[in-house]
C-alpha cells in the first residue's frame, strides 16, 4: 500500500517492489485508499477491507488463494496495512 501521509500517493507508487514480488511468485494487488482531508479514518481501512473482499470473491478467476494474504505498505500505507490486519 502506498505512502503519502494519508493525503497523497496512489497505487502506482511502488512498481519495483510489486514487480519483484511478482517475479518471486507472489500475486500482488496495489490498493488505493481514500485520502485526507476529504476523507477521515477509518476510510483507508474500509477501502482495504473492500479490496480484500473483492480479491476473495474473485479468487477463482484470479487464480489466487482466498485465505492467504499479506498486507504491506510504506509510510501511511504501512500503518493502514497494520490497522487493517488488526481490525479486519
């Protein structure tokens, strides 16, 4: 998940990391989340939950394991990933 102090950034921010993980055999989904000041917490966590729900619902067509996810991010994305992991 991208950084940006919750007020900037987008899912195109970490292409090298996503490419590296994909080459190592992982399926990657770069998640966008709503930004401040227009949106407040828990909007980013809700967006993360929606992304995970989508991935689980489409797991067969995406050929991914619906029960095996890793959340990671940089800066604000890392905190959002951690909050989501503890609350979802």
